[in-house]
């Protein structure tokens, strides 16, 4: 075509009845389930000293043992998402560490506990149980006895029992050295001390308190029990000579009193720092979500650096591994230090003042691990300080997180379709055409067209199962050659991704939760090195990026410009340029560089602009943006040769559009075309009058026959047997997909 669009395929229509269903996605909706139920006693599920759990010998070096958990003692046989356990290593013959994970799954690179030779040490961990009701325990070195006891469990579904987690600023509650919260003086060997946990921080009636226990400066090793008033004593901490800290969950009676008993052979001091509590109501607090993964290892070759004496490091927690960027009430973490000298670690949310208390004390020359729960701070980060006089290596492992209720995002109606052409596979001259849209029921529909000359050959598949999504999805080709779709999940607004099982395949892998809790669907592009980057806007108007590379991909805050939904991103010489409108209808832009850094924000002006801007890259990386003005007309700005922008927008005729424009540089003709949906819901287009002129002809109805669209149109370049061309695609009021391609005169 030269000045008009030819309906090359007689507007091919594809019935939704032909769609097939993919496997159900594999994520739990935020805000549902995860309530904690403390157990009145502590059932042992593994004790290699007496055969509990079916293991009656020490665990050898590099060995793994399995043992049942569900249905043991008072642990329910069903309805459990994870268990909170005390894990102990007793008398290892060599310095070692242990991992704990669901049986039937691959061993994660996540450490729960460390122990030096002949130590007797314990800590707590939260871990998901295997589908068969079992856990696996791995011992790294030497031989060691191991003990695992269940202190409580997290429910798989919402119900009338259990309670949610409420985080607190880490605060010292009890200290026998100063008499804080108790009488001053040590607890003698065999003696007990009763303290009250509830009060100003932990409310009366709470089911349990999450605390960090410290036995400072012990002269000999020993162990502690805790007994809630009227309840059963249970072991909670093995301590070593020197200073020992451990995260512990204390079941609370009605009066909030707990009695600690020193089972060692010498007097000790005791310090209790509170980190949060579990309510006794399933309608209060945050639900638990398991997530075994490593966040940081400063020993990693090529990227890791030891943490200097007194230095701090910021660790990204929220926005990683499927976690949202907002609504994380607390992250269940294991900190592992590899010190030379004795010292301590502090940890606190970024953006808050450094606390006076530590989360872990360690002795010289040996690894030490401790569990804690901490609410992430600014941009989802926590800050950790090395309190020793020498460098240390630091490992941070994530066991799971507590989710505040996440806001639901409604299914947007009549959203755009996305189209792209894949790179050719080996032996092919042209790549397949790929399509994706979210229908008005929230289903993600994928289209695969292997015959690029026949739009009637598109094979459609619903890949979202029973999950619901919203907004225009994005499409990209991964370095593996697989096509990936990214879309916004309705429950919480996380961004999810789904990829082909193999390049060119018509089958799709299970969905992966990228996290994010965004207010807009993602827009995706690739950097010069092929790294895929997703961009989205949150409810506060912040722009976030998610680079799908590195050891731990995470959502990065690119700044608050009060943006609203509807981003556009294009590749430029040094990275990617992102455009979006703020709440006042003014256009903003930022460049995301190839090295992951960003430029300052640019203000392109405007007032009352709406919808999604369309951006075209002209030769020489000159950018031109098109956007709908307050009166419905399309206006444009063409960047200057130096990359700056003119002060004013220029009109593209006087035609009033009903939605957002689409724009494309014709790959064969070299001229720009702009396509919109009119007030009558018909599709209209306008051409640049000549190559590079930036002047415009008359707006023309694209399709001679009446073919009203329910969605804004999308455009995409492609190559078939006739050469380079481009298409317009949209969906009509019945949800049927329409394709129109540009044909040159005489084609």
C-alpha cells in the first residue's frame, strides 16, 4: 500500500472455541493462608541418637537423611504449608553445616545451621514439607548427630485457627545483666527465671513471640528450656562457651509469662530481643509464604567481596524471588558469618536508624548462623553491619516471607494485543509470528503462526489455566530462543512470566512469579547484550525495572515521577529509553543504560495527555513520540539531533482518536505511519508525506468495510516470502482477532 491499507486477508477471524488450556499456574494468592499455629508440646521428628524419624546413626559427611513430619505427634497430616522447627547439631566430628528442605525436591543451596567440631548448637528454621509429608536433612562434613523438633506449623489455607505475624522494630525486652524486664543477676545452674513477654510491645493475648535469645559470655556450654505458664517445658537453645544467639519462637500463655531454665553447669546471663509476634486471630497479621533461596554470598567468585571491619552492606530482599516490592511484613532469613575475629552482626531496614542491639554474636575462627525475621526497608532492602575487627564473608539465605494483604487488580477490559516476529531458527529463512493478549475474562491467550504467509494458520492456546491476569502482556525472545510472555497477575499485581518449553514449541512451561506488586502491566525490551528487562509502575507512581539476569534478579526502583499505567520502551544506542505519563498528563522519560544504571529523568511537558505514548526510533537513534492530547487529537515531538527535545508538541492533523496511538517506521518504505481507533471504533491511519519529512497527510479509514474494534490497535513489523512488511492487529467486540497487513502497490 502507498496511501491506503489493503485487507490482505479479508480480516481473518479466529474463534475462541479453538483455544486450549495450559496447566494451572503454580502460585499461592497473597493474603490467603499462612497463619501460624504453635504446638502445646514439641514433637521430635528426628533424633539420630535414639532412632526418632527412622534414623539411628550420626549423619555422615555429604549424606542426606529423610524423615516424616506431617502426622507426627500433634503435627496435622494435611493442611500444612510449612513447619517451624528447632534444628540442632550435636558433637560433629568436623566443622560443618546442615540444610533442610522438602523431600522429593532438589537440595537448595540454603544453610540452616553451622557447627564447629564437638559443638552442640541449635537454631530455628521454617521449611516447607514435601508432598509425601517428609523433610530431608543434609550434613556437609564429618559425622554428626542431628535433632529436629517441630514448634509449630503454618496453615496452607485460611481458616478459623492460627494467627498472622506482626513485625516489630527489634527491641531489647529482657536483660539479666541490667535488670531490664527482670531481676538483676545471673541464672544459676539448674535455676529458673520467670519473665513477662507481653506488655507494651507484644499485646496480651498473642499466641507466640518471635525473639532473639542471647546467652552472653557463657563459661561453659549448656542448654535452655522455656515453659509457658501452665504449659510444657521445651528445649529452645543450645549455647556454647562464649556468646551464643538464636532466633526462637516462644508460645505464650494468657498471662504472657514464660519461665527459662538453665540446664547448664554454670550460671549464665540471658538477653531477650523481640522481633515480632503471632496474633491469635487469623484476621490479624501477615501470612507466611515459603521461599528457600540464597540472596547473598560474598564468597561468590568474580562478584563477591568480603565485608570489611565495621562496614555495612545492603541486601535486596523484597522484589526478588517472586516477592512483591510492597506488603512484605517480614522476611525469614538465616545469616551466616565466616569470621576471623570474634564480633557481631547488626541488621535493620534500610531507611531506619541503626539499632543498638545485634542479631548475631560470633566467636573467632568459626562459622556461625542465626535465624531472624526483619521487615525490609526502603526499596525492599535490609542493611547489615560487620561488628568485628576483621573482614568477614557473609551469606544471607531466605527461608520465606510474611505477606500483608495484597490489593487486587481488576481485569481491564478490551486491552491491546501484542505481536512480534521471532528470530529464525536454524534452517529457516524467517521467524515465526507470535501474539499474546489478555481477554476480558483475564485469560492469557498465546498465538503461534509458523506459516508467516498465512494468518489463518495461527494456533491459539490459553496458557493461564485458572489464574487471572490483566492488561496488555509483553512478548520477547529469550537468549535460548524461547518466546516469553510477561503479564500482570490480578491478585496483588505481581508480574508473572511464562516461556515456551523449547524454541518454536507450541507448549508452555509453568508460570514463574517475578514479584513486584505493580499497578501496571509490564513492558519488556532487551539490552544490547540480550538481557531482558521488564518495566512497570507501582501504586505510588514509581517506575521499576526487572533485569532477568544475575544471581538474584530483582525489581529496581528507577524513581518516582507520579507515573500512571501505560509505558512505552524502545532500544537506543546505549540502552533502553522508557516513556510514560504522570497523573497530570505530562510526558516523562528516562534511559536505562546497558550497564544497569540510569539517566536523570527528562520532562517532555504536555498537559492533559492520556493513554500510552507510541515511540518510533528514526535512523540515527532519533526518537519520535506520539501521544493523545486532551482534545483527542494525536500530537508528536521529534527529538533534536543532540537528543534534546523541542518545547512544544506538533499536531498530527485534527482527527480525534478514541484511544492511544500506535506508530511504526515502515521497514520497506522508510516512512512513518500512525494508527488509531476513532470515536466510531473504526481503525484510521495517517502517513508521513515523504521519507523523513515529519509532515502528515490526511487521516484515512483503514478498512473499507465496517469492522469496529473493541481495542486500541497494535502494529508490528515482520518479514515473509514477499519481503518486509507490517501489520495492524486488534480485537473486535466479540473478542475475535483481526489482522491487516500493508501491501505495496502491485503486490
